[in-house]
């Protein structure tokens, strides 16, 4: 999965920045992709522990605890 650079720029600007470099937007995308992958792996393990194949929102929340 890829986060678009334009969305990352938009996200950074929404937090108060007036200018955002391409490099910072790309770096944020890379960090978020890594984080999302880690959370997904943990959520899959949580669902498996509960005897389910389907990952639910609650599994994502539990993965972050």
C-alpha cells in the first residue's frame, strides 16, 4: 500500500505548516507504511488468537494496546 505524497503534504499542512518539502512528505509516507504494516501483523495475530480469520476494527485497537 502506498500513501500519496500529496496526501502527506496535506496532512502536514493541516497541522499548521505553511510549506512542506517533497522529502518530508515521502518520509512520512514511509514511516506510516511501516507502522501500518506492524499494526496489521499484530491485528492478524489478535484475530487468530480469538479464533477468527477476519480482522475487525477491535483487533486493530487491541493491536495498539
